[in-house]
C-alpha cells in the first residue's frame, strides 16, 4: 500500500480520541493546556505552504502517545496539517517500516507526507530529552525476574505519567523535537 492509501484508511483525530479508553483524560488535559509559541507564526506559514499531512501510528494505552499526540495536534492545527490515526496493532505492515532501532514497534510514529503521498520525514517515538528521562527511570529498575519488578514498574509508570501530564517543559521539548524533524 502507498502512504496515501494508509492515510485514506486512517481515522480522524476526533474518531481516535472519542474511541480512547485508557489515556483519553490525560491526552485531553495536555491538549487543553499546551500552547504553541506565539512567535512561531513564520514557521507555521512555511508548513502551511507545504500542505503536509500526518499519519500517526498509535495505541491509546501508550503513555508516549498520550504525551506526544496533543503536541502534534496543536502544531498541526496552527500549520493546517490534517492528522489521521492508525492503530499500531492493526497495521503492522506499516508499523514494521518504522521500527525503532530496527527492532522495536515503539509508538507513536508521526509520518509527514506531502500531497502526492511522498514521505517528507517521520518522527517518534520520543523527544531526545524524554528518551533520556525514560532511560534514567529504567536504569533504576530491578531485573525483570525480581519479585519487586511489577510493583516498581507500576511506580515508574505513575511517576512518568505525572511528569508527562504536569511538566510544561516536557511538552516544550516534544514540540521543539517535532519542529526540528520538520526543519
């Protein structure tokens, strides 16, 4: 399938958000609180002129998707990009073309395409500084076979979710990282 076919197959942002069951509230919280910088108007005009569209590979249980998608939606809104969502687990043929480190089906992945359906660039699954934070958190974890691992993992996810939903500097890092990918 071509990227245009994948785009046509994908659901709208509203269909995706309305169908969410796991991270809907947190995604909407970030969407309602994050604002793109007002002084980026020239950047948005340049993107509007390119008439890009975005295919997002995601799943609503994913904390990184919960963080990154609202930032993308705000950027897309300002620059006239239409965003469409595909669930990763139902679209592995496309997902497997965007593996992280050649092996991981990490999400979200944002595929930016032009009007002809050619890939301009892609981004994901995390901003560099967010990846560093995640790596630091994982380094504190006991081995997976440790009896305390499930509880420690639950605590780590709670701490990460708190940071993702409450720290505007994280939102700004994601925004800047997406912006760099598009530059």
